[in-house]
């Protein structure tokens, strides 16, 4: 997956109510593509988990 696609996914996750008030995108500038992909996956999983609890 390209870096641009990962950043779009991360932006979508940032807009979720579960992530409001959290800065999950600023670290993207220093992450490698592999690390960024893992970060996006972890953030997406956190949103899914928070939604399943509610």
C-alpha cells in the first residue's frame, strides 16, 4: 500500500468520534511505510474495539 493511501486511511480514523482529541497523525512524518501501516492498523483496531464495547 502506498504512503498516500495509508495517510488517507489514517485521516479517516482520526475523524472517528472514538479518536477525537487524540493526535494519531503527527507521528506519520517520521515513520517508515511499514511502521506507518502497522500504526494505521492498530488505530483502526482501537476504533473497532471501542465501537464493539459501546
